């Protein structure tokens, strides 16, 4: 299905992933399976917390931006700038309180 946004034609995918997303998902799942096999088989771990593999600093920072912007998922550049100012003030307050 093709829709129009302004004068630009846009491919609309209802209820399915794009080909790029599908390939990335398959690659990620296959890699996780191999990694978990290795961890259990070679390193003899008792359990694997797969959610910890997806945690990174960038994801955390964008989560902070969203929360500081009223739990808005789609934050604007202006909201990111304002959030950065708030985070700097919070960081300075933590440093000042730790030094006492």
C-alpha cells in the first residue's frame, strides 16, 4: 500500500516489519542463540540475563530525555537541549551534596 504525505509517496507497512528490520532481528536472535550456547557450554554459567545485553548508555540517556519531557516518546531537539541543562544541574547537585 502506498500513501501520500505532502507530495512524497510513502510505503505503508500495516502489521509487518520492514525488510531491514526483519534482517536485523533475525541476525540479533541468531547471535543471541549462539552466545547463550557458548555461555552455557564453554563457560558453564548457571543462567543468562539477556536483558543486560541490550542496556547501553545511549539508550539510558534517551530514556532520561523522554522522562524529563513529560514521558513523551518523541522528543524534540529543543526538549533534548532543555533535558541536558536539567541533567547538568542534577549532576552538579549530586557532586555538591557528596562533597559535604
